[in-house]
C-alpha cells in the first residue's frame, strides 16, 4: 500500500449525494482481478458515451481535473455493494482523499485498506468547501494525516480516523505488513513458548 503522510492538491467537485459503488465502478468491470487500468473506468457511465467517447461536460474529462488528488463529493458517498474495486478505481485515477459528510462503512474500510483517505466533515464545513471550489476552481486543500487535519484557505478542520489504519497508512503497510513489523517479537515469543513446553 502506498504511504500517506500529507498532500496538497487541487480539488475535483462532484457534489451529488448517494454516489454508490456501481456508479463509481460499474459491475461490468468487476471481472478484473488487479488494479491496473481501473482508473480508466472510474465513473464510466458518467464519463463516456455508448461508443466509448468521452463526455466533455463531465468533470473528470475537463482539463482542470488532471492531476487532482482530492475528490469533494456529496453526502453518503460509497453506498451500495461492498466492491473493493471502487477504491481501486478512485486511486487508479489518482485520488488519495475523498471528502464527504458521510461514507458507507464498507466503502470506508475498503478505502483505508487501499490508501484512500475518507475525510468526514460536518454539513457547514462541507458547504463552505463546495462554495470555495465553485468560486476558486484552482483552490488547493492540504490533507495532513499525522495531525488529522484538512486545511484550506483561511481555515482547517480535523477529521476522524482510527489509530490502526492511521498507523498503517503513515507507514505504507497493509494489515499483513503491520503484523510482519512485529516479526522479531513473534519469533521471540514462539521461542519462549517452545522453551516453556520443553
């Protein structure tokens, strides 16, 4: 998993509520078993016409979205099925953080396991951020994981994240990698148990 410490980025605004995982990555792309190319299919039904051509009016197809690492979405982001392909598609496009007023629990957990930070903010802050991006399209936000803060011009807010996932992200390790970090202690424990059991 990619390490996450902090980032400063422009923001893609997609303020629709209840964006579900089938909209994030349609079911026909779920046959893929690895992450390669998944970003090309992010929001496929919104991004492309039936013939595969890009819809120029969709936000991800606009030149200003290139290189953005933060997605500012509406309420209840990632609802629907539990597909892990959803964070694969988001990170494949280049996003490292998604801001919303709420996230579906399964999506949130899948996101954290794949190096994508779900940043939950209150409704007043959410409205402020949306207004800011609409008024200043090239505005930049900063996400600092160590301090758990989202900073923007003239303000900042804290966001919640559990200590285990925070530690994994700061160190760029998944759950198995975290456990392997205690390999020396595990080996010593096993040796002591063998000694005790004769």
